[in-house]
């Protein structure tokens, strides 16, 4: 679940540098018991899932001294683009 929340945070701000603190807030990993490098561990786990070569990431890049950036363009995903009540799941919409 943490990986999905983190991916959603990145998709909400594609091609923007996000600090550890921003990612903790956006991914809901922010609580009193989270240690300083928790986000780094979650980034590593997410990279293992989505990168072809996690040692040389192409999607989630580290910006030294600043944070992380999701370097892929993202189209908006919504539950319903037009009309209500359809239960087909997420649909691609132009933002």
C-alpha cells in the first residue's frame, strides 16, 4: 500500500522535484514513528517494482540535495471523465 501511495504522489506532480518531507506528507507515510530515511526505503522498493534496472533508474530519479523526481509525463486519471455512475474503473482523461 505504501508503494501505491508513493506512486500516486509522484503522478500528482510529474517532472517536479519533491522533497522527502513532501513525499512523506503526500504518500501518507507521515506519522510520529517514521524514521528519517523511511522514504528512501519506500523509493527503493518502488524502483524494484517499476524500473527495468533499479540501479540505473529511468522513472524515479534522485536529485541530490533536493529530493526525487518522477521523470515520466502523466495523463490525468479519474474515476469518471463524463457522466456519473459508471463503474468501469479509472479512465484516461485529458487534463
